[in-house]
């Protein structure tokens, strides 16, 4: 990340394969790039995700399935555009 291209938004699933989940990925990136905005996506409802401790209440989340127009609108909201 340190030598990579600049970016303003991390878009990640809450549940990802491997050793790290989406929240851990976001924490790692925001720890290095505090200005980075984060938008999560999931096939699970927000209530289920928050209840099981995957995300904190109030985070930016778009539930699957979503339309391209819905994703574009949510990205604009998160970036404050």
C-alpha cells in the first residue's frame, strides 16, 4: 500500500476468505491511510452483521444484491460527493 497508487475508497465484503475479514482489512488500511473512506457490502442483513460483532453500528454498508445505480449512489454518499 505504501508505494501503490492513491485511492479514496475501500470497497470490501464483510466476509472475505483468508486470515482477515473485511473489518480487519479496513482497520489495517485506515490505520495507514486515515483519510480513506470504507464501504462494506454483504449478503447478510445489517442487523445480523452488527449483532455478531462483524461491524459497528452506523458503518457504511450496502446489502447484496444491489443495482449499479444503488452502488454509485452509496459511493457518492460515502465520499461526500
